[in-house]
C-alpha cells in the first residue's frame, strides 16, 4: 500500500487584534477592510459578511495587507488617530479620510493601486511600485507616486506631489496648483 503525503498548506486569514492601545488588522488573502475611528473608539469590519470588532482607548491603527498578492479594498476614516496602511502586491484600492487631528500614512505596495485621499491632515501617500492612480480631494497631503507611470489627480487641498520615477501625469483642478508644490511630472493636464 502506497501512501502519498499532501503538500503543505497555509491557512489564509485576516486577523484583528488590540494590544497596548494599537488596533492591528492583518490580511494575507483578498480582503475588504473598513475601519472607522472616532476619538479613540475604533470599529472594524472585515469582508463581505461584515465580521465586526469594536475597541475603545485606541492610540494607533495599523492596517497591513503586505503579504497579500490579491486585490484588497481598504477604507479608513478617522478624526483623532491616523492609520498606518500598507498595501500588498495586488492592485489595491485604498481610501483615507483624515477628518480631524490624525495623520495617516499610506504605502500602496507593488502593482497598480488606486489610492484616494478624501480629506488629508498632513496625510502621507507613497504609491510605491506599479502604475498607480492617486486622487486627492481636500485637506493637506504629501504625495510620492513612486516607481511606474503614475497619474496623480488633485481636485483640491494643499501639500506636495512628486511623480517619482517613470512617465507620470499630473491632473489638477483650478485651485490646486497654487497650493500644491509639484515635481517630477512629465505631463500636466488641467481639469
């Protein structure tokens, strides 16, 4: 009798934890993550079946999908804590809304990501590798599109925008070029 061994398997999961004031969300599979922070109270929803978690007394939020090579969707809204968000190697969709004093930091990771800043408060965005689409609607943001042929669209707000390496395009609204310092864009298009 011959017995074959099975190949090793890795369980793909998303974990949510809270320790020493830090809310951590880590995904290593394709996932939809929605995090809302209000004065240190954090509500987390995971996936289409909306597993939910609630925490109070948070001082930091970390969302990490760096080990995922799939398309992740991340939504973050906060008013007193900015999130540290790290996308994976898939084509991620990341949306940040820093409504108050918190300042988020976003790294798109590899692949062609779409990153949206609804409202920034010294919000930092790094597109990293890939042909990224970065949209800024308001507030103060500092954008580094990174490697690849990126497109940055400035509807409003203020701050800095750097196209990085590659052939990059800046699309800008009528008021954004006066309040954004821009460098590294080979193409510029007014809205």
